[in-house]
C-alpha cells in the first residue's frame, strides 16, 4: 500500500475505448494494492470496473486539456481505458502510483502471492495435483523398450532450465547425456517431447549445438544416433532448426550454430524460418495498432495487417508443426527440434505438431497438459516473456500468444475437431499475463520449486476445468473421423485471418449469446431439456395424471425463445 499516494479520486470520467464506448461514464476511482477500481455514480447501475494492476501494460499521460488531466491505461489483454481526472495533482499521483503498481519489482508483490495461502489449504494442494504429466506419457505408451526415464537431471544437475524428470533413448547412457548437454546451448540436451505409438516415431527437443564453424562432440553425435535407433523403422532423423538459415549461420560466429551434416551422418537438416522474439514483439505492436484504428478504410486495414507481418509469422509456426507431424505420422521419421536456446520457437513448433498429431490435445484437459509439458515444464521463460516483473523490455515477446493463435486458426479450419472454443484460449491468454495464479510464474521448474509456489499459490487448471461448460465448443464431435485422426491444415495464405476476438474488443461489446456457437449451445441445452421431459412423460404409467404436451407444441417453441 505504500506505493499508493491517493487511494480515492471522485468525479473521474472513464471511457472504455476498446469496447467501442462513445460516452464517458462519471464515477469514483479507487486504488488498492492489487486493483484499480472504478465505480460509476449512476445509483441505478453502480457498475464496477476492476483492472488488475498486473494486467496494465502502459500508463500514458497526454497533455492536460481544459476539461482536466488525462491518463490512458493500455492493458495486456488489449483493453484501453481513458481516464479524465479533474485535478492535475490527483492525476500526477494516480499516474505515479499506477506506474509503480503495474511494474512489481519482486514476485511477492504479485496478486497470487499477496494473500494467505493457508486459506483453503487442501484445495490449494489438490489444485497442483490436477495435472499429471507422467500419466500423459503413460497414455503415449512411455516408458517402453525404446524410451526410458533418466535420473541424470534430478536436482537439475545437468540442465537447470529443464524438468527433473525426462525421457531419453534407452541406449543413451548418463555419459552420453552429460557430454551432449555440454555441447548444447544452456545445457539443453535432446529429450523426448511426444511419442507417436502408431509409427514409433518421436518428437524430441533441445537447443542449438555449440559447433561454431568446425566444432564437434562425439557424445552429441552418439545422442542423435540414439534418438534415431529409438525408432526401429528408420535410418535417419530430421533435425528441424526453426530459425531462418541466415540467423542460424550468424550464430556460428559466436561459437554456436547448427548441426554439420558431415559430422552427423544420420540426419537431414531442415530450416523453417520463424523469426526471433524481437521481430515478433514489433510485429504484435503493429497488429495492436491495426485493432485500435478508428473507422479505418479497407485500404488502411489491409495495409496495416500486411505491414505488421503478423499472419506471415503465424503461418511459419503452423508450417513448422505441419512439417513435424507429416514426418512423424506419414513418413514414420523421428524429429529433433531446436531454435537457439530451445524455449521459444521450439515450444511453439513441438506443441503445434502435438495438436496436429494427437486428438487428445484438442480437448480441454489435453490442451492444459500440453501447455504444462511443452511450455511450463520445459522451461519457457514466462516471467521474462510476459513482463511479470519490471525487467528488460527486450526479453518481452508474445511467444505463447502466437501458439494460442495457431490453435485458434486451426479451430477455424476444423470447427468440429476441438472440444474448446476461443473463450478458452482467451482465458489462458489472460491468465498467462495476470498472475492471478502461480501456474505461469517464474522461468523454469527449478525457479518455481525454489519459490515454493505450490505452498504459496494456487494452480489455474482446476478453476478453468470447473468452468469448462463456458469453454465447450458445441460443434465438437469426439467420434467424427476429422476429430480422430491427424489434422492436415491448408496453410496457403488466404486460410489465415485476423483473430479479432483477441485483438478487437469492440466485437465483445455486442450483447452476449450472439455468436453462432452460443446459439448452438443454447439450442442443444433446450433439446436436452425437452428430451428429458418427454422421457419423464413416457415413464408415467398409463392412466396417470401427468399433464402431457407434445415436444413440438407452442410451449416448447416459447421456451426456446425465452432461453435465447
């Protein structure tokens, strides 16, 4: 609370620009340790707007106007609030407070660590056991006679950004694992991400080799040989370097780079061309600017979209997933994926490939597990990438935003193949940035353990699971052939579109229950009720006194109208 100079300001005008609001609302602004709260004066509605400080991206103070002093709050979920504060002194105080409150300097200032964890202690402990990664590996058929667990990284001895429990090829000895890790950036040696039971091919991940122009490492070469031997049906593996080839070549000058096919005789090297985090950060800012345009002409909109390059980047990530899934499912060839450090583009490519390969990851619980595995446990740097703490702005980049968008683009092409709707993806996006739960805090498993997050905060997954009715896609049919097999998306440019549900909040201001999916959900609910009613009537013994009405009668029709 020491950062709050003025906890309450009256007669503030607020305009929610992102929802298309035209007329400002007058009310009182309150600052708490965790939220900015606006309560409108209208005695009939007394509408409250709560903004979590960790969701505030920037606080701008345009020049003072005769009507008062302005503040513009831009949020990480792309909402924009414009505040008009009568007194300049109050405005300066609120500005200084919000700048400090929205940039916490230590984890203990974050919302999920700001309340007593012993309240609902049992619920908290259970929440962390909701996700069981080992059960998912078991579902894939691992461990088996090809892939085994290794104790090499217990206590994070070999690689401090990897999980402690990992699967490696059966023939990879501890000496090979340690030797390989010394030849890989950040010690991130090849480990199993996904095993495809039908073809016995695997998706593995690592970081770039420290090869420079001519360096080589016998253990690393043996490690890639072991990955190949873990797939009895093939005599080579694909190494997918997700970077543009020029970037990978530039890394050689720094003693890093990519695998030399003369040294690794059993590999086929494939460059994908996904740009780095700095390019993506700049690209997303441009797409946000497009979403903020007021009444753009078609030319302005299309030029802005093209100039951002955003959809080109989304296509590159989907293409990486398509290449990996085809190799695994169609050719039966294992794939080793890396970028530079193996925690950004590698996470994107592996997780998109898993969604294409395995229908389980297209369910609500499956997507949670996939994020838990390929992002959280494998050391994607959440706190750096999503600015949970005040730090280096060059470390911030919308990496998981892009993954969630790839999933959304796929769900648009295959509307019956995903159990969840876009609300689920947007809810995950919000939780990644909001720090309301401990799930996405920190940059790796070891850091989370050292912070004792399980004892101090709750996991987000059980909460999302509890709300699953809200996140269910009414078109999902588990038994459809499209839902069962490998997804084969069309990645020609015209198949990609702007995700306005995420970037353009004006769409959200329309009354609820307006989307076709919501209509379908409501109709399905109504049908179920009518079927139950009919069953109840049929169960009444002949000559019973139950009141009968035909399910197709007017009463049923009126009920439907009321519900909608």
